[in-house]
C-alpha cells in the first residue's frame, strides 16, 4: 500500500543575531592605539626621569596652577558627556538635539584651549622653556602634545556638528559621528592620566 507524503513547508531562515559592534571605523581604533602607545612611552619616560630628580620635580610641580588643570579636567569631562549625548540623539534621529550637544562640546573644548593658553602665557612670562629643567621639558612637551590633539579633536567636532545640522547621522549611518566620538574620548582619557601624573602626584 502506497503512503502519500505531505510536503513540509520550507523552514524559515533564522534571523541574524547581531553581536557586539565596534563603534566607528576600524582605522580610528588603530590610530587611537598608536596614540595611546606614544603617550604611554612619554609617561614612562616622565616617571623614570622623575624618579631620579624627585626633589626638583616636586618643587617645580608645586608651582603649577592646579586650579587651571582641574578646571580643564572638568571642561574635557563635560565635553565628553556632551558628545555621548550627541551620539544618543543621533541614534534617535534627533538631528537638532545632536547638533546642540555637539555645539556644547565645541564650546567646552574651546574653554580648555583658552585655559591652557593662559597657563602657557604665565609660564613664558617666568621664562620657562623646554630647556629650563627636566620637569619643564616634560610639562611643556607633554601638555603641548596633548593640546594639539585637542585642537584636532575640535576640528573633528566642528565637522560632526556640521554633519548633524545636515541630518547626516541616523541609525544605520552612525559611522562618522561614532568615529569622531571615539577620538574625542581618547583625548579625554589621556588628560585624565596626564593631569594627576604631572600636576598632582608626588
């Protein structure tokens, strides 16, 4: 006796499961790692030299304007918070809010630049230069190296702000704003190490 077979309906393909995603371009993460390595070498050289000139470093470190350094820490942390909120707004397709948060980050970033330039002006008034002492060599070179990264970060933030005003960022098209945000957070992270190392720790 023949048995009839009923064809089974085709099995639906399983829905793709999204795993963790690296925010922004992969290239920016290689760049960030390279920059962190460069700063790490700088920090290690500072610590090694300081260990051989403890009294000198302590005396000249005490002359730094810690209030200015602390204010700059607050400014950079605030800018990073604004950048986070801008990315969140872009994910909600709230372009105007995204642009507003980025403008806040730009203004606080420029605040960092103004305060830092004031510190440099005060140092130059006291004839402090790279050749003044080992401490001043590290202080000026480290902070200026970071300062240039802040300037580049501000250029990126301005480009991101312009993109947000044009409605360029939305779910599925977040690469540009995430890449810029990753760079800015790197700048902030480096300062969070640099400030206590150069201004505070004895």
